């Protein structure tokens, strides 16, 4: 087996892949922990939550396998293992770049694509869309989509109601309207509702999520490139190694005995 002369590259390669493996273990831990909180997930969010957990599980498994392969190749200094690791990291680099660039290009399209298109109002939307908007209103503390409570017309849902314990909050708005009583008389009723529309809040959350995803993709691209550079350096050093013939071996010089590796 060929021996790499410079131990620095070998040590760095092993350490890098060990840290890469720790990242994969953390992702697997997150995916396994997500299995224990299924009961706390809303029914409308269950499908997306399940898909996200599967994605994290697959990515963590791939990272762990790749890190084990890279650390094994660096430790054993085996050329074919390092070449296989280089090929797989190259394929991963291309896939990550495609996802990162595509997400960067489609960022504006993703943010502009709301649930209400072609000037559709909330009243004209499908019941599923209305239920989705009500769930957004609950956690975002907002009402309506772009025009606030006016998007609901006269049918303002309870999810728009602001906390009665804090009616003076800047998020709250007192709304008074006249309704017809049973005897035909006009009755004045008032509601305290959320004053902010949901579109800016939801799009802001989506923008932060998309930016985080782009950052993660490009971060993985950098990590992948570092792994490729280290594997190429080790492969080149192995190819440059020429074993001394067993029939002729000159004794080491005094300078060779004193030239120890730095790492």
C-alpha cells in the first residue's frame, strides 16, 4: 500500500471527515427527535412535516456514509477508496449547485406566489385555502391577506379576534358594525381584531426560510469542495510515491533522518 509522505494532509482529511460525520449524526438526531413530536403537529401541517423529516433523515444518512468513506480512505491511504469518494463528492457538488442556483433564481417567484391569484378575494377562495389562512392568522396574529379584515367582508372568523386581555395592543383594532336584531332593530356590535394583514408577515417568514435554505446549500457546497480538494491532494501524493526496490536500498542520509514531518 502506498504511503503518504506528508502526514498533515492525512490528519486534516481525517479530522474534516470526522467533523462532517458529526454533522450527519446531528441531522439524524433531529430526524429521530421529530418522530417523538408527531402528536404536537397540526393535521394540516402533518404532510409537510413528514416530508421535511424524511429529507433531513436522507441528507443526514448520506453525509454520514460519505464522511465514513472519506475518513476510511484517508486513514488507510487507499487510492481506489479516495477516487470513489472524489467521484461521489463531485456528484453531490453538482446536485447541490443545481439546487442552490435554482432556489436563488426562483426566490422571487416563490415569494410572489400566494394562495390568492388573479385578484381572487378570500370569499371566493376554496374552503381549504380559507382554513389555511385561518391557521396562519392564529400563529402570525394577523387578519386577512392583503387588505386586512376587509378581505373577509362581513364573515370575519374567530381566528382574527385579538386577545381581549390586551385590546390596546398596536396589533389590535376595534371594529364596530351594525347588525339587524331579531325584532328588526339595528344593533351596534364591536370586535377587537388583528389590524395587520397576513401577506407581509407570511412572505417575511418565507423569505427568511428561503434565505436560510440557500445559505445551507451553498455552505454544503463549500464543505463538499474542501473534501474534494483534500481527496485530490492525497491521491496525487499516493501517485507520486515510488517504493524503493527490495534488491537495492541506499542508507538514509543524515539530513533525511532529521527531516521529520511538521504534523
